[in-house]
C-alpha cells in the first residue's frame, strides 16, 4: 500500500502498477484541450441537464486542482476493475464509455433510475462495488456503495488520500 500525500506520486504509483501488469496508460489531456474545456461554454442547444453536467465538470476541475492534475499525467485510468473516468478519450470521434461527461449525463438523465444521492455530485469513477464521486456540498471525494449510493463507504478531503484508498483496493 502506498502512503503518500502528493497527488503526482500517487498517480505515478498507479502508472507503475499498470505498466508492470501490462495495462494501457493513457496519454495526458493536451494542455490546449484542457484550456478549451475550461474556457468554453456548452452548446446553446443543450438542455439544462447537459449544461449542468458540463458546468459541474468545469467546476470540480477548477476548485480541485489536484484532481485536474491527474489529467496532466494521464486521461483517466483503468486497472483491475477500477476506473477513473477520462475527459477527452474518444474512439472514432465519439467519447468512450468511460468519459466523465457521458457517465454523469447517464446518471442524471436516466429514464430507468437516477439516484437522488448522486445527481448533485460529479461521479469521477467506479469499480465493481462502488462509485467514486466528488461532493460539492462537503468539498470531499467519496467512495459510495454502487447498489445503495446513499451509503458513503469512505470520504477524503485530500485527493491524494482518495487515490491512496483506491490503490489499496487493487493491490
């Protein structure tokens, strides 16, 4: 288990683990793409839900720079069932399934079920048992139960501590 308080060190530990086990390490989000994302407005023809997701992603990236730092190192990650959603990955010009916008839009605008315990948060990743989110109200990163998302398994004020907790679940 890693025990570091620096986000970059935590990310590098994940990278080492991924390389050692032959998992794909994504490229960082290009600085121009990140800048455009942070400075642009959502398309005018988007409905209120789509715009809210867009603005919430911008908000978490601006108020939690240590989370944004992840994307300077790699565009999300997938390792042994653990996923931290990407910002810019696409396949044939279509955002991949693990895109943070796609996942949050699906969570908030779902005809079958939208959990009231998650709609005011940004979901940043998942594993088989949990969803990982940022709680704007409490300014914390949370690991919540996937089946009963009202149950908070762990919460972390610091993103590096949050990454350390995730790392410990796959090692």
